[in-house]
């Protein structure tokens, strides 16, 4: 049970950081230009696809950076994208907890704290939640709605944040 408590606290800490970065990315508008073709990317060893019209914001790139929470080390890789209008954003993050594997029980516990609902996207069973400035389970105040989809792959936490829930079908690959 100690492991579950540590992992849950770590996941909540990561999500708080991700939401803060995502909210900032949505509001700051650092990016210009856009790509006309979908982009295949790899984050933390997992493949994703970013829809056409989105460009990477280098400010939100993390490549296997080590962090620690509750005495447990974990490794985060992440990347943020924004469209040319600076109205839409996508954030992809993969957290590796080393010898510990993220399980559905852990994700379910975290999802419940965020009023998340179970959902399968392109064959990946996970949890989806919506963060709004009016949300009673809100972890951080945001000015726009942020949709979150989190699931486990290879024992790692996969987290995708976006301004539109429909992006998940493009980003999450089979």
C-alpha cells in the first residue's frame, strides 16, 4: 500500500505541474507558423501523432528529466504544441517510475479525485477529465477548459492535455 500512496502523490504532483504548464502554454502564445501535415512524434519511447497545423513550443520540452516526490524518483518526457491561431494547444507527457508500474487502480484513484470518467481511445483504456475554472475538483485555476486523458502504457503514466477533447483521437495511436 505504501507504493500506491507514493505513486498517487507523485501522479497528482505531476498533473499539477502539467496543468500549470498547459494553462500557461494556452495563454502565452509563444508559437508561430504551423505544419501542413500531421507530425509523428515519440515521447518517452511512445509514439503519438500531432494534428496538422500545430507547432512545437520548445519551452515545454522535457527529455527524460529526473524529478522526485515523496522519496521516489521518476523520469518525465514531455512536449507542448500550439496551433497557428494560438487558440488551441496539445501537451503530451510520459512519466516513468522506474521499477514501479502505474496500474489501472492508481489511475482510477487519481481520476476519481478529478471527476474523471473511464474511456477508451484508439485501444487505450484510460480516464478522461475536464478542468474548468468552475470545476469543484479543480487542481489549478484555468481560464479555458482543458481536457485530460491519462492511461498506462508499458507501466508508465501517459498524460495528454488539450483544449479540445477531439484531439485525443488524433494524438493517441493504436
